[in-house]
C-alpha cells in the first residue's frame, strides 16, 4: 500500500516539475520585442505563390506589422484576419515562437486547371473547385481548357474531370489541353501524338480514357502515334479513327 502511495507521489512530482519547466522555458521577459516574421509554406511543392516579402507588405499596409513590437501586444488573430482574404491563401495560422518571432503558416490555394475561354476570361480553378486569379508566380505545368466555357461549367464539369486527370499519372502527363466546343462536347489535345481525341460530353470519362489507353498500347504503339489526325471515343466500346491525309 505504502509503495503505491510513494509511487503516486513521485509521479505527481515529476508531472509538476515538467509543467513548471515548460512554463519557465516559454516565459518571455516583459518587454520582449518581436525579432521578425517566419513564413512556413505547408504545401512546399508549390512554394513561391506567397512570399515572406508579400506577407510583410500586407501587414505593414494595415499598420499591424509585428516586427519591432512588444510580443505581449501582438494579436495573432488580427494578423490572420488580414492575411486570410488574400486570393492565393487557402488557410493561415499565426503564432508566437519562444525565440521572439511570429510564425505565419500558410496553406496555399493550388491551381488545378487553367481556363482561357472564348469570352476572354483567363483564370485558374483551384484544388477545391474555386476560381482563383492567374497571380501564381510558379504554377506547375497545368492542363489548359479553352473554348466555350463559363465559370459554372468550369467549376461544375471541368473541375471533376481535372481532378480525375490529376489522380492518374498517365493522363496527367499526357493531357495538354481540353477544348470545349459550342455543344459542350470536349476535345483532348495530348502531349504525345499529333492527333485530337474527341471525348464527346464528359460522361463515363473513366471508361473512355481506359479504352483510349488500351488503343494507345495495342494500336498506336504498332502503327505509329501520328498515323491518325482524330480519334473518337465518344461511343461505348468503340474507338473511331480518322486517318491523316497523305500529302502528294
């Protein structure tokens, strides 16, 4: 019985010591001044959309830059409220560090598809299906959608298809452009092969692309990738090809 009591008391003392040690280490002297801003990009693959200089500029414009101010007077929630509306920021979290810095952790909006419509609009659709401006400085190679596209069609029809392409390594690498015709049927322009793929409406796309991929592997690999100028997979269980006209 006594052994259990002694063990329990020892455990309580150890926990109390750890709490006191953590509290002491995190305690800043009164009047400690912020030494600067540290920017952390959570999605480092796309680092470059938001820069530390841009974050500092936004905070200075609002008169709430933390640099040089007493740490106790800095309100991180206010910093978040100023940065969150930025068109390239998906989520932002600000907090103070033990070494007297303010850390700004940013999740960026990731462009998934670029839209250049016949109506003159030019914008990205991001990874959550939202329209975003073409301000991303280091955008990776994206599929470009052209033709008869409005924003409703872009976010409601093209976005799910772009998500499918991104998840498939082959089609992500093979797809260069999507062209939407007036009747809302779609042509796909591949990166490899001098031909146009006619998909029809974006329905049953998985079956259509599986059929096309098998044709690539079993057909074009044998006869050549530039033999046909147009390949249609619009109808079920069919691949209809139009030969390229031979020049005399």
